[in-house]
C-alpha cells in the first residue's frame, strides 16, 4: 500500500547529491552547476516529484487553507441544516480559488482558540471563520492578539476588532412580529436557541423591544439547545401554560417541526389554534403538513460572502465587513389569524 | 491586521545570522556554535516563534491531516443529516489524535480524484476517505495508483484494492422485509437514492432477492436524488398507481418525512393504509406524528471507525477493513398490519 510520495531525498539519492543541492536546483537558486541542475530536474520529472505544500509554504508563506472550528455538540451538527449549508457556501467560494477548508469539531471556545493558535503557529491556515460567538468569548481577543485574519460570522457588536459578516436579525423579527400582529396575534412566544450565544441575546432583546412597540404582550422566551427534543418540550410547556400564546417563533426549523407535531398531538389545530414560524427555511419546512411559514435566507450565499471576505483579508491584510440580506418572511400554511 | 507569524527569517534578522543557521540551531543540528544556538533559541522564544507545519512536514513527512471530498450537490449536504453525523464521528477520532480534516465539496468524482492527486502530491494530506462510491468509479483505481492511504466508506465489493469500512445493508433490509411480511404486507415499495451509487444498487438487488425469498410481490423501486421534493413526488406516484403498495421503505429520513406528509395530504391513514420505514434515524424520525419506524444506526460511530482505520493505515502502511454493525430496525408508530 505505501508506495510513498517522491521526496527530495529520493531525488538526492538517485542523483548522488545532497538534499540541499536538490533543493537549490529545483528552486533555481545558485549553488549547483548547470549540469547537476539539469540532471536533478530530469530525475525529479522522471519519478513524478511535485512541490510539497510544506516546501511551498516555507517559500510563499501561504497555506491556501482556511479553518473553521465548530464548538457545538457533534450530534447537533447532524440535525441542523444551517452549518452544512453554510459550509457548502464557504466551499463553493474556496474551491473556486483552490483553497481548502480545515474543519474541526471542538468541545468549547477555549479549546477552539487553542487550536487556532496551533493552526496559525504551525502555518496550517491563512485565516479562520468564527461562528456562534458567545458573551464573553475568549476567541475574539485571542485571535486579535495573534494577528490572524479572521471573519466573525455574526453581528458587529460581537466581533470586537475582527471583521464581521452578518445579517440583521432584528429586521427579520420586526417583519415577523408585524405580520403576526396584523393577523391579530397579541401573545407571541419564541422557542430560542442557546442563551449564551450573542445572536440569541440580540434576538431576545429585539423581540422584547419590537413587541412592546407593537403593543403586543411581553413575550415568553424559552431557551433550548436547538434540538427537536427540546423544541418539543418547550412547545408542550407553552401550550400547557395558563397564558397559552397564539403564535410561536422557533429559532430553527427542526424545533418548529417538532413543535408542529406536539401541537397536533395535543389536539390543537395549526394554524387556527396556534400559528408557527420557523427561523431558517430548509426542505423540512416545506415537506410537513401544513408547510411552515419561515424566515428564509440563502445560507450558502451567506457562507460564500464570509469566504470572500476572509480571502480578501488574507490577500490584502484587511477587508471591510459585509452585511448580508436579512431573512425574508415566507408565509405558508402554519400561520393565520387566531381563532 | 497583518501582524505576521514569526518566521525563521525574523529570527535570522534579529540574530544577524543566516536562515540556515537558525534552522540548524532550532533543529539541534550541528553547524552553529553553542553560543549562537543559545542566542537563536532565546530570540525564537522571545518573538513567539513556533515550528511551522510546513517545516515539520519536510522533516516528518506527515501532514497530520486527512481529506474528505464530497461530490454530492451542495444543497443536499444541508438536508441529509447523514454526512454531518459521519463527519462529526470522524472528527471525534481525529481531534483526539491532533489530526485535522480537510474538506472540499466537488462537482463530480473525476474532479474529486484530481483534487486528491493534488493534495497528495503537495503533501497536504496523509490519506483520504472515499464516500458515495459509484459504478464505475474513477477514484478507486486512481487512488490505488497514487499509493495514497484511503478508506472506502462502503461495501468491499466497491472498494477494489482499497480498504473498506462498511455495514451490511442486506441484513438491515432482511430484518425490515421480514418484519413487514410478518405484519401481513405483500407489496413493499422502496423510494431509493441515486441509482449510480453502489450502495443503492446493492440495496436494490438485496430487496429483490429477499422479497422473492419471502414470497412478497416483485418490489417497485423509485430512484431519487435523496431530496424531500423527490421523496414526495415518488410517494405521490406510488400512492396513485394501480397497484398501490401497503408499505414503503425510504433510503433516508427526509424522504420518509416528506412521504408521510404526502400520504396524509392524500387522505391515507399512516400506518393503517400505508406503513412507512425510514433508513437512517435522526431526530426527524422521532418528532413527526406518527413517529417513524426507522433503520437506526450509530452514524458518528461509523465515522469514528472509518477514521481509526485510516489513521492505522497512515501509521502502519495498511489496515484491515472494518465491518460496522448493521442498522437495527426500530419499530415506531408508522408501521402496522395493512388494513
């Protein structure tokens, strides 16, 4: 099995010269005679030697690789379409530029920062993406200190001195709440994501402020880990409470699908008894009955914008942040005036 | 922003010596005086220099990185939990060994092979995973020719001379069909995946043979691209046909969820009028009503086994293939005797 990759050592052995001489010859640097150079190049060609990225990296100081560490629990990655769609968008942009993505699942942001330090110190990456920014987040200051190009996939207020690529969740919530208020809803709850994530906190605050502005009830917000199980559990609690909401917004679509099932299991008609809105629109939202009203956005495009921004930073030393389009409300069968 | 990574050149400049001298000193090789060596090491420490993976790779000939290229359409990656769960399992094993995963989305197996050639030639990876093997598949012979360590995530019959990690889909189908036959079903259709994939072909053949052995009707198999849309479309066709099946097996769970919605939309009761079985059990299968009977397997563990096998190949030059446990049938509310 292990027919090994031809190395400079192989060429040196065949040519009967030192590895240093081979290196000089292949890099067209002085130090070997023209005859030796020609002979070394011929042998390199014959045995199929190609420049090693390691050797190239020493010369060009470019890894042609960018990194992404994900600190969500591994089981969640298989469930939420978001990250895989984001990665597919990042890949679309990277692969067009001959750049690879180094991916690692880590258990927490501190471990993630340590890994970024190593990747950067060892020249494995030219830059990284930061997702799921927390408050506080050791990665923001740590990466700024390293001077490593980094794009924060998240709101500018969370990015410190790093470059953000984001979309306006407040605008998306405003559209949704305005629409639900126009349908006649007064009590709109939300089944939210992890409370320590900045984007959850921004959504929580926006929902309170916008609800107040529209004259809606103070919203009940239940935090979860984004799983269908917790989405179902939160929905059961909301439906069973004395002040049952007439509409629920979910921070992802797997929880909204779970919420729909719970509502049906508890004998409620969706949308007559309960309207449901899913954040992030995937095939899931469309294949259930009724299909779900959703906050739809082009997640692969979001990933591409993040990748384009990071590659610009790597090339030019800096790049402006980028605000992507806000999610667009797509009404389907899961929302209606309350009965 | 671009405070650059400290390099050997920086140390050389500060120490007033050549880069070669710095390299000798840092690698504890003869050629510099003890005093110079000490001074160089002190400067290296002071400016925070760490060995570059490029330099290390030249010495150790290990990239400490393995590759995975996915040639499914990008949009499918966001939908099917399978790949993200597989990747999370691969990551679990790799990160424990300080090894990273280089991930790339490609448009076809030929482009994928070309990329593997480049990765291998440039020393970017120590080995690769091959998924979704086709018939014929240019990657199998191409990679064998390169002599690059590779693990085929798929049946041995598809792996050529490469090392396979697989589970027995025939056994899983036998359990499922035997169970459905015991419930009294005679007409069991399947909404299958891409027809050019070896594992689809193996399932197709197994279903025909096992159905014949159990005295069931010749199965109708509809091939799709694994999307919810095609799963819904295939289900509509099956339900509308003159010889409507009483049970349908789906090759993934998003199609099964879509099929459930179509059955309900067409006024059929699941499971009384139509029993449904999902292949690959995710949260989706459990959050819909009725919850889906599913062929459940530990996909992260499957990924871990593949990673362990590949790392053993990289370390030892070869490794035996590994047969993972077959998917286990978990009956839930979507299967019952036919009305």
